[in-house]
């Protein structure tokens, strides 16, 4: 498998319950006059046409963006790893770039920097580190880890950090863009 940007599919994770957002679908919450998912889509590089949206509700609304929409294959909102697995199940590329829908300004050159880090460490995955902590939902994975992810979830595991530690993932320094990992988890964060 060669790791080039044209061999990568991007998944935007918008399948959560939005519990801390009063149950609202976070990807569709407006910030600066447009839904959060639109901010993420516009931040992707112009040549990124291989996008999958993971959503478990408002499917038609997400489909209106013109990209495939996949729902979790596991019931009852099993977390972001279930969304990553659902995307891998329909992805026709060798690599999957993951982005959360609730971080409207993802880091510049995210894919390129994760590619470089992954190649340097010869790992199956790469995750961003903001200078204080890892940000595993800003990650790049080989789709060949799909069975390992399915097994992890089948055992009842849900913690994203635990899965990436199990691989193990290369950790990539993004401390120069630490503010790009700000995400909206509550109505107060939207202020």
C-alpha cells in the first residue's frame, strides 16, 4: 500500500448523541451562520473529494452535502470508534483520515503531516498531539486495521485512546496549531 493523498478517504464523525449539547445534532448546529459540518467540509483541501459523513440521524440533511453518509453498524450510539468502523466498511481507499464534526477549524495540512509521521514511524495509524494531549479523532489509519477495530468493539471496548494505544499509533506534534483542536461540547463552548 502506498501512502499518498489520493489513496485517502476522509470521514467526518457526526454520529454522536450530542448529550452535552442538549441532544442536538452537533454537526448541524450553526456557528458563525453555518452548520459546524460546513466549516469542516470547507477546511478540507480542494482535491479531497473522497469524503464520507458518519451520521446516525438527520441522514437526508447530511446527504444534501453530496457525499456518502454511513450510519453506525452497532446499535445505541457506541461512540466515535463505531463511526470509524462504519466508514471503513464502505471506504474503497487504503487509508482513512478522521475528523470530528464539532471542531470547525481543523489544523492546516493535517493529512500531509499525519502521512509523514505515519511513514516515519512505520505505523498503522497516526494521531495528532496538541502539545498537551493526544487528539485521536484527528487521525489517519490504515483501513487494514478494520478487523482489529471490529474485534475491539465486539469486546465491549469504546475508549478511543485505548484502541490507538493498542495499535500502537504514531503521535504527531501539532503544538504549533494547538488552538485548531478547539471543539464544541456544550452550548457555552459556542460563545
